[in-house]
C-alpha cells in the first residue's frame, strides 16, 4: 500500500498525524504529507486505513501496489 495526500483537500486537521505519526508529517501550518515515498509497511496498514477513515476532508488516498 502507498499513501498519497491531496494538498488541495487537506485543511490541516492533522488527524492522520495524530493517529500514525510514523506515516505522516505535518508542516508549521498543519498541512499533512506522507513520509518519504508513502509506502506503508504491512504491519502499519491498519493504522493507515484508520487515518484515511478519520480524514474529514477525504484528502488521503491509498494506492495499491
């Protein structure tokens, strides 16, 4: 699984970062981005799905490799 964040949709709620700080980064304005290339380790896929489900702006997308 690979994560992608749509920067046009992200409103800086930072719920993804609160739920999975090892998968996401936030900038000084609260805008989220994925770590490195966005690849999620198999043992963290549940956390990634939880972050996706908790994004109020639906800004996180899971891409299957």
